[in-house]
C-alpha cells in the first residue's frame, strides 16, 4: 500500500472527530425563549453573577467580556419596558441584586449566572487540534415583588472545531448570541 493511501485512510478515520463536540459537552433541553409571545417582564434589572471554577484564568478579562455582551443585549429585550444592568459580582445569592431591583422599581430581576466563558483547546495525535468558544450560564427570571422564580434556563453554547483558531476575541459575540437565543429565541 502506498503512503498516500495510508494518509488518506487516516484522514477519513479522523473525519468524525472533526465534526463532533468537544469532550464534556452538555446538551440542555430546548426551551421557549424568555420573551415568548405574550410575555411582559415590565422594568428589568439584570444582575451578572460569576461562578468561576477555582483555577479560572484571567477572570477579570472574562468579566469585562461578559459585561460588554450583556450590555449589548439588554436594550434588545423586547418583553421589557426598560432594562438596567448591575455591575458583575461573584454569585452570593440574589439578595443584593434583589434589593437593587426593588430600589430601582423593577418588576423582574434577571440573574445571569456565568459558569464558563473561554476558549477550549484540544490537541491530539496525530496532528489534530481544535479550539472551541465555550459559553455556559443559567438565566433565572425572578418576580421582584414576590421573589417567585418565573423561569430558569440553563444554556451552554460551544462553537468551533478542528483546525480552527479561537481565542478570547470571539467570546463577546458568542455570549451575545447565547443571550439572544435564551431571551429572544434568535439564533
């Protein structure tokens, strides 16, 4: 068998790996977007909260990216009469955010609990590499007056693949797309 036949067969064997999701990828059930037809949230306060893992690299950089993405999406929330974004903070529960929402006269508090925002790089032998943008958060909508949970929507978006080079640059766009998907149903 000639060398180019062996190389060709190896490439064919690797093709399924190129199209698959990264290791550890999760799938959440598809849910209706927060702004489903007929939903009115009134005045909204958005509280970005972080749940970084202990070995998270450059959390300040990721927090700045998340804030830019959330602030870009906030004005587009069609089922809100107005929106305000609080400063990003570690997730210590909704207490402080709830107090800020009440003081602001909001009807709905949106808690965006960010667990992952970063690139994933995978290297393997023979000479296969891939990178992914990884955005993982849970959006919780809470009625400010009663504290009742209106919706809880977990979301995990991963984009990339074999022989792609993805670093921090696409993360803001990926976070914006994930937020639009969960809130507005726009993919």
